[in-house]
């Protein structure tokens, strides 16, 4: 008897109607795809050929700048804290 109930349930399926839970994703996906196409179409207009003379001048100017060293000067190493608070000693008057 248990087998019949399981096969009958499997035959009808867990959902009597088709699963429509993901249909809400269709409009955002379409809008995103359209926006990507539009941005690609509009963005291509500004792309032109690079002027090699201007690029070479910019590169030469950037390479001539004096740049600081790659690493900063090392900071003096401090004593590691022991976690014990020590008050400074008082002078005897």
C-alpha cells in the first residue's frame, strides 16, 4: 500500500502545475542584456586610434620624474608590550 501511494504521488509530481518560480528573473535578465548591448554600442564611438607621438611624450615625461624609493624608511623597533602597566618612577625631592 505504501508503494502505491508513492508511485501515485510521483506520477502526478510534487507540483500539480509547472514550476513558475523563476519567471520573475526573465525581465531583469532582459533589461541587463539590453543595457550591456547599449553600453557596448555607445562606448565604441569614443574609441579611436592612439596617437603614438602623444603617447611617447607622456611616457617619457612619466619616466623622467624622480620617484621616491619603493619602500619607506624602516621605523625604529619598539619594545614589545608585556601587558603590565608600569608607572614612571618619581623623583625624590
